[in-house]
C-alpha cells in the first residue's frame, strides 16, 4: 500500500515537472509575470505622480479642454477664434499637421521617385545632378533646411509692394505665395463628385485590365484612359454646369494681398524643407528597389518588343515596389514626425498649439500625453495603410 502511494506521488511530481518544462507554458508564465511587473510599475508611477500633484495643489485631468483658449492660431482649416475652447484649438493643430503630412508625403513620393529613376539614367548629366542632390540634401540637417527656407521667404523675397510675379497672377513676397484661384461655384461641387466617380471607375477598370492581361497577354492603355476619365468627367460636368470661369485674383490691399489663395511663409518653408529633405532618402530607396531587379528582367522585356517606358511601368516598378514599400513606410513616418519641428519656424501645428496650451494651463502631463497619443495614432494609421498596400503587392505563391 505504501509502495503504491509512493509511486502515485512520484507520478504527480513527474507530471508537475513536465508541466513546468513545457516551453509554451513557461513562455506564457514569463509573459504574464512581465506584464504584471510592468503594470505594477505603471500603477506606482501613476499613483505617485497624482499624489505629488495633489499635494502641490496642481490641477489634473482634462477638464481644461472645455475652457476658453484665449489665444489665436495663425492658420486654420476650420473657423476658429480665441473665444473657442482648448479642444477646438488642439483640433486646429491636428488638422494643420495632417495637411502638412498629407501634402508632404504626396510631393515627396513624386519627387523621390523621379530622382531615384534619374539617378539610374544613362544620361551622365542627369545621373550626376540627381546624385549631387541626394548627397547634399541628406547631409544637411532638416532643422537647418527649415531655417534656410524660412529666411528665404522673410529675408530674400521682397515686400508685397515689390512682389515678384513670375507668372501672371502669381505673386511671391515675404508674406508668402499668393495666386489666383477660381471663385466658388456649385459646379465645383459637382466636379468633385464626378472626379470621385471617375476614380472609382478607374479602379475597377484597372482590375479588369490586369485580369485581361493575365488571361490574354493583351495590354490595355490604362494610363491614358485613366487620365481621360479623371479629366474628362469633371470637364464635361463643368461644361454642363455653365462653364463658370470667374477667378479670385489676389490684389494688394495695405500690406498684404487679399483674394486668391495665400500660402504663408511658415507653411511654405515647412513644406519645402520636409519634401526636399525626405525626397533624398526616398530617391535612394527607389534606386535600390530598381537595382534589386535582375537585368535579365529588362532584357527579356525588351526582347519581346516592349518600349523602355513600358518596361519600367509593366516590369520593373511592379517588382521593385515589393522592395520599396517597407523602407518607404519609415520615411513617411519620419516626415510626419519631423513636421513637429514646425514650432521652430512658427507654423501652428499640433505640437505648437499643444505647447501654448501647456504654458497657459500648466498641465504639462496631460499636454504631453495628448501629443504622444496623436502622433502614435498618425504612425499607426500610416503603418496600417502601408502594411495593407504591401500585402496587396506581395507575390502570392500558387
């Protein structure tokens, strides 16, 4: 009986030892322990911070967001005044950051792609000019470039009364860039709807053309037809709506131009600095992606009679994108984060507005937390989109 009990205990000890030696179970226990330690540390820091703030009678929480901001913001995509609450002021900063990041990313990808292709050009002069641009711009710090473009607008360009007019209706001065734009008309809303409808049609046409090419080998002129749709639909909508053509032309009134569209020196300097700096890195990514494709692909494409432009668009770039997209995502994130340097030249991005809010309310922890959360959201959304696109472009094994 005793021998049976001892054997039972030995079996239990063996099962317990085997349970703890299971790599999966042990890894799960370690992770639970690590999460618990991090949670306890976070709770300690949070409770200690709250206690210290309470002891020093410093207000905490986000109740200040509903209070009157009492400061103006230089540029805003929505209506805003100093009488609005802090939450609206912060929203203005978020929208300004999104504006800079979106326009900057689009222009950077276009310029970087052009420079990357030019870097590989067989024309010696074009290749060397692209190489010089890439080397010089990569070696100049982004903050220094922002200061240069800011001083270009304010110190080099003349006053509005002596503004440079390179093209009729376009004026460059130390107050920014002013140019004529169409006056608002209901037809432009219809044109926007037509453009969106055209974009949807182009998307489905592109999918159809790709399947048709895979099945039959026949190439459909997607680019030219897409341009015709995206330009033709809004154009005919404009004609049917009465062809409105009145323009809002900038006119010098007092010390600045009124009417038209005015791009401030701060926004112009920030956009130029970010685009010119980041495009140099994107160009190297594009160059590396193209060179990652074997020369045999190009030779085979030319052997079947494809023109150089078709070789680039149909053979090289589709394969190079799989190499380009991951590092390109990092550069997009860098551009978005570098836009926070706008505070150095006075552009009211989110960091600038949040800093003013912190100075007025004294609630630095909440302000810094908001900055961290907003830029984390920007980064996650950008990464989410690029990861989806990267997965879409990945090769699918059969």
